[in-house]
C-alpha cells in the first residue's frame, strides 16, 4: 500500500521558519556587533545559529529544572 503524504496548505506552514530566521538575524547582529575581533565574530555567528538552545537552557535554569 502506498501512503499519501499530507500536504501543507498556506495557512499553517512556514511561520516557525520565519520566527526562527528573524531570531537568527537579531542574534547574529547582536553577537557580531559586540564582538571584539574576527574570531569572536565567527563564534558569534555560530552562536546565532543555535540561539534556541541557549534560550531553552536559560529557561530551564530559571525554572529550576
């Protein structure tokens, strides 16, 4: 049997990607603008890619988990 894949319609797809991109852009601008050298800027860019991880980690620390 062949299963049909569920198709996305325009009403419920893509909003998470947009929010992630805007967060990435803001984090990249922040980290790069506060860097003191080239390699710190590169590190800031890498941090901007994984910013949701930092957000969840700090939230768990705040909640005491």
